C-alpha cells in the first residue's frame, strides 16, 4: 500500500563471495587498513610470514609517521637507534653557536618523536598478531612491563621467537633382530 507522495523502497544487501563471517579474521582489516592481509603468525611458514610482516610494518612506518624512516631503521636493526649530537667548536662565533643550538634542539626533537612513534607502533604490531600468538605474548614473563611501556622493540622480540622457531621432529629408527 502506498501513501500519497511516499514511495516504498526495498533494500537488498548481498554478501561478497568468499567473505569471511568470523570476527577474528577481520581484526587486522578493522585496525589498520594499510596492513590488510599482513599477520604475525606461528606455524609452518612462520619465518616467512614474520619477515614479510616485518617488512610491511617497516614500509607502513616509513610512509605513515613523521620521520618514519627512523622508525623503519629501528625495526630493521631491532634496536633503538641513536642520533649524533652536533659538535660545537670552542672558537665558534655567535652565529655558529646559534646554529649549534638549533641543530641540538632538532636532534632532541627527533629522538622524542622516535620514542612517540615507537609507542604508537606498539598497538599496530599487536593488531597484526593472530589470536594464538597474542595469547602466547600475553603469557610471556616480560609482557606486563613491555605492555606498560608500550615497548615495540621488546614486543617484536617476543613475537620473533615463536614465529621463527622451526618445528623439529626427530625420527628414531629401531631395528629389531631375532
């Protein structure tokens, strides 16, 4: 039945083919769309998946964050990088001293920005861990401290171990003689 001036509309929603309905499988897509399909995972191809995910994480950091190249270097070297402080000549003139102050301030700002970016990267790294790996991370003995400090590099060290361990199976052949 139609009322005067009002049309009835029917809306149909279709599901895309091969779309998963599992909430766990969508955790990466919802958190960081740029890292869709990237995941830290334990399993048969754990080492390959770890290296690919780390590479994508580095690319994400370098293109997303201000001074992201510094974050990328930290992730690649798996340690906090340090910056060289500018040197001041003893016989420097007033303008040279002013330039030194500017460079010193820029170095300090760069270090502070790196620390902030690494803290933000902590949540990104956690968001691309599969649920089984997240559970193992949360049960790690040093997790609470790493989580409180939002220590990305510490988190990646925890992630690396189970992802890169190869399953070793030993076969023992027994010969029975009568």
